[in-house]
C-alpha cells in the first residue's frame, strides 16, 4: 500500500457548489495560491476551504481518500475516515 498526502483548496459558487478544486504538494504552494488569488476573505466567509488529503492505494486500485478540512484556520488531528493526521502536518 502506498500512502501520499497533499493539500487542496475548494472554491464555491454562489449556490454553495464546488466550482474549482486545486491540489498542492506543499503547504507553502497552497499559501502562495491563496495570497495571489485573494482567497483569504473567501476562506473566512465560507466561499473557499482547504484540506489535507490522505490518499492510499495499491498500484492505483482500491483507492481510499481521507480529508482533514480546516476548522477555523487549523487542520484537525483526524481525517474524516478515522486516520490520525501525522504530526508533521499539524
């Protein structure tokens, strides 16, 4: 089994549906994207959110993803599928 971690940002339209999702390998890249696209207020106002993603697969089959969506600007300690977020991401 291979496990990889990456960040994503989701932007929402006026109906509350996801209009755009962008993935990042590093937190610093996500932060730069948020700054250059002026998304800080959107995150605060609920028009965008970000998460750490845990993706596990065995050679591309049987893929499982867990999401740790930010809560008040902080990544939680657990993914939504029950796995702990590694300390290096907290």
